[in-house]
C-alpha cells in the first residue's frame, strides 16, 4: 500500500510538472527551472520496473531450485542494468515500458504458479512438466533481456566509436600522430 502511495505521488508530481495550472510567462520560467532541477526524478516506467524487480526478488526467496534461482538472480541483475541505463538515457525507457507491459507481469505470474506447484503435497507429471516449462521460459526471457540490454548500449558504442574516429582524425590532421 505504501508503495502504491509513493507511485501515486510520483505520478502527481510528473503531472504537475508536465501540465502546470497557471500559464503566465513568469510561472513558465519557474516551471522550466524546476523541471531541470528535478530531471533526476525517476519516471513511472523506472518505478514500475523496480516494483517488478522487487516482486521477482520476493518470489526468488521462496524458490529453491538449482537452475531457477541463478536464472532469477541473472534476471534481476539484467533488469537493474536496464534501469541504470534508462535513468541516464531516456530512450531506454521505451524498452522498459515494453518489458513492463507483458514480459515481467507474465514472468511474475509464472513464478507465483511455480511456487504454488512446488508447495502442492501431491504432484503429477503435468505439474512437473509445467514447472520445467516455467524454468525454461524464465531462462529464455533472460536471453531476450540480455539482447535488449545490448541493443540499449548499441547507441553508446556508436557514439564512442564516432568520438574515437574524430579524435584520431584531429590528431592526424594536427600532425600529432
């Protein structure tokens, strides 16, 4: 409940910043300055991702499986890296938004069922097979998340490679190398 209140307050703050009530020129200047000062605030997409990470961490504590636990730890690490990237690079939020729309809620739902299946006193082959399929789906989701993280960082690689080329050309032009 406290987490929902926090997200609601962040949403309200974002709305207040993006849609100021008074539109006179002085307030617009003040709004622009405040907006720049608050640019480090976490977006709703990042907050939602962190909330999903917390749920995955919570469920992973209830799971004792030699393959699934490391996969969940890896997922948490990848998502943490994606959040860090998205804080510094707003284009990363689009990928996070897509992940939060379907991938993470589905993964969290599967983890809940996995825990439920593990706690059943009697299991049949159908339950065992479904549990294995959940493990496999989580591992495949990790592969997809890794690919998305690499795509997020691709722009950084392009930028730095351009900077390297320009620096080399300038050094050559100036006769320094």
